[in-house]
């Protein structure tokens, strides 16, 4: 597309708003686009994709450009990340900027420090090194710096996956089954589906394949009592409810009224009648305690750093601070302990995060099991094999999903059974 001076100015303003890092990038961009409704769809796409390129490759760009100036970082992203030539920008930027960009392009050819090349904060790399070697970290970082695919979950309470794939094909939309989830479809062209009939009637939901696999691991059955302990906006709740074929009773607990409010329209579209959203004050809420020892399956997708979702939320690596990890870990431990009280003997407890850090993952699970002899760990890969899901590169009893290996967001899960 032709890039004009006015569009470059809007891009610079958007980059400046996002790089303040005072709110999530998607919110900052939404606010910016509301203020600039003169921008058409193509221009909005250009601005959004370039701003996200800056966020993904921020350290590389800052190193090559030797600046933190938002406008210049956005220009550098156009050339170094998005593949625009300096010549394409003639007439849109000043001559001095063109000369500067040519110098930046030459400077970018040199070797980068490891953490800079990974485009990750030093503290994240240091913590990853406790479980991964540098080759694995580099591979992981490269995957995290690529945009995520568009994954859908077919609502199996309404339709079969193959039938929906065939319908998309008839409409000229490419959709292929996800490699692991039995409910997923991947749409490589990322079409807009907000007004598609299948989305509007709840037959499909946007959901990363990794999230779907957490629900497969939880394995709710028809007629059971199930709890999604940190339901949020309810993506996993809806997957669990559909797997139960709208039977039994499924509680969606969350401390945020706003997040549960976002579940309501999705729940209405889904057609599920077994879901019961409940706002709770904390993990110790009486509405939780009254279910003690009664629930067959409990999924705890705990609040976490979100570092496994950097493909979708690259701003998180710059907004998340190392000092906040111990506080998150304490919250995760408290939530897991409270949720475990709901599980009946013989029931399953799944602790999960979308983090890549051992402090939020293995350390929490191992401390819980050491303190709770009534629970025993089960092999998550084996449980998934029982559901006919075969995952590569699973080195122990935990579930570990990585974007460079599985093309999902980064997830961790520990499956446990209450034995007494």
C-alpha cells in the first residue's frame, strides 16, 4: 500500500500512545482509533500491525535505532520488521529521516546481544535459563515474536467440526483441523468473523488450541458437577459446558463482575443451559465453601504473568515486572489451595497457567502436593492420550505447551486426583 505523510503521523501518534505502557496495547489502540475515526480499515490495519511489530521487536529496534523515540521506532519497524524499503517512504517522511533509516538498516546487520536478539527483558531470559538452554530459549523467543494463528473452537453441543470445516470451505474460507484439539479449526487467512452467522449463533468461538487442550485435560463428563474456578470471560467455561453436552452443573467463578458480564452474551449464543456464573469476593467466599468435597472436576486457570501469550499480547513482556512474580505466586498458591477443597474423592483437579516461568508453574504444583497428601499427581500426557491427543516433547507428568513446538500459546498444567 502507498504510505503518505498523514498516515505516518497517525502511526507515530499511535506508537507513542501504546509505548507509554500504562494500559494494555489493545485498549490503547482502540482508544486511539476512536479518536481518529477518519482512518479507514486498511489504514487501521497498517497502524495496528506496525505498532505490534514495535512491541514484538522493541529491544532489537531500540538497539539498532539507538533511540526510544516512538516515531523513529515505528519507522524502523516499517523497514526492519515489516519489509518496507527506505525508498517506499520517500515523500512520506523528511529527508533526514530517510538518511537515518538507511544508517539504521546498515547497523541492524551486526550481531546482537542474546537478550536483545530474543526481544525479551533480561529478567525473563534469566528465569527461563533455569529450565531451558539458550538454543531452546532462542527458538521459543522467535515463536513468541510471530503473530498467533486464528484458532476457533467448534461448539460440539451444536455441530461437528468436520461439518463446520466443510461449510467454511464452501464459503471460500480456509479452515483446517487443529493438530491436537478435537474441537479446533485453524484459519490461516485470519478472516474477520465478528458478523459471521456461525459466530453470531455460538457455533464457533475464537479460542487458542492450547486453551482447548486444558479443557480436554479436565475431561468433564455428562451429568457431573464441574467448576471453572477462575472463569474470566468464560472461554474455557463454554468449552467445558459443551463437552458436557449441556448436562450436569458447571459453576463459573470469578472475582470480577465485569469479566463475568462479558460471559453473558457468549453464554446466550452458546445455547448451554448447565452454566452457572457466580461472582465471588475471594477464593474463600461462602459460595465456594458450600461446595466443599462435592465437585467432580475443578479447573484452576490461575491469574499469572501471561508470558505464554506474548504472540497476542507482546506489550505484556514490557508491562510485566519481575517484582510482581512473588505476589502472583502467593496468589496462585492460595487460589489452588481453596479450589482443591471443592474436589470430591476420586475427582480431578487441574492447575494451569499461561506462564512460562517455573515459579508460577512447577513450584506452585510441587508445593501444593507436598502440603496436600490427599492429592496425587497424574500424568497429563497420559490423560490426554486417553482422550486420543498425542503431544510431542512432553518430558514428564506435566503438560507443557510451547509456541515453537506446538504452535499454541505457552501453557503449563498439572493434573491431580483426590485420593482421600
